[in-house]
């Protein structure tokens, strides 16, 4: 829910620190996108949200602080990445390679936990028969893990490519829309349903996205 305000944060950081100027429609549409996402995500489980509010402690407050800080830093990173592409050229493949390569050592901190999870996946779940003639099977949970890795690769490539051809605010709105689509798909697959507030939030998000697209296309390419 707190990450859903990333469009407003990105616009604020871009205005005060990135020299960005936005039209009124872009500002309005960004606010609508954030409000719609918050409504759709948070109000689907009002009981859980009420429980979270009533059980606020220092850990909960610290978690909110971390999420808020991450959102602000992410906005600065988006502006910085946009400036790098503008200055040195659109080399998104190189950016994709180094951001993942340099992040690999950080997995060492959680190495034991990752190894334990892999062992759990390997020993649990049923098997999927790939070929009866050759007795070729694969663990169901490992198959899901493999499919998830493939989808993550496609997603990472798409995001980095988008960063090279669009502004940081556009990327943020697209990612927020993708998050909502993922939420809607998971709700459909697992048989969950939106309440009235959820549908209202979805409608506001769609309207905000359409307005932003129209406003962006109407502006000159050099004025972001």
C-alpha cells in the first residue's frame, strides 16, 4: 500500500531535485493512479487492515519507515538512471548486467536460508510427468520456481528497456499498473474477489493511467 504512492514520490523528487516540470493533467493523473492503487490493494482486506492499524508497534512503524525510505531512494535512483541514459546513451543491457552482477554477493548474507528453501522445494510436492516413454519427470514446486525465474528475467529485461526509452515517472506508473494487473490475476486464479472499494480503486487507476498517457503524448518530447 505504501509503495503505491511511488508515482507521487517520483514526481515530487523529479520536480525539486531533477529539474522536471509536469503539466496539471500529469500531476492529477499520477495522484489518481496512486489513490486507485491504494484503494484496490488495501481495501480488499479491510479486516486485516484494521487489525494492522490496531496492532501498531515499533516494529510496524520501523517497517513503514523502511518502505517509505525505499520509495524515496527508488525515486532518486530513477532520476539518476534517466540522467545517465541521457548523458551516455541508452545502454540498458549493460545496466541490466551490472546491476545484477554486483548484487550477487549480497545473496551470501541469506545463503543458508536460500539453501534450506531449495532443499524444502526439492523434498516436497508431487512430480509432473514430462515423458512417459523416457520416465522423465520434474518436481512440481521446482517447475514453478523455474517458471518464476523465467518470468523474472523477462520482467527485468522489459523494465530496463523501458528505463532507456521513457522517463522515470512513466516507468513508475507502468510498474504500478503491472503490480495491479498481477494482483487482479492472482485474485482471479485463487478465487478471490474485489469489493466495491476495490473496483472503485481499479477504475480510478485505469482513468489515471489513460489520462497520463494522453497528457504525455501531447507534450513535446524534449519537455518531460
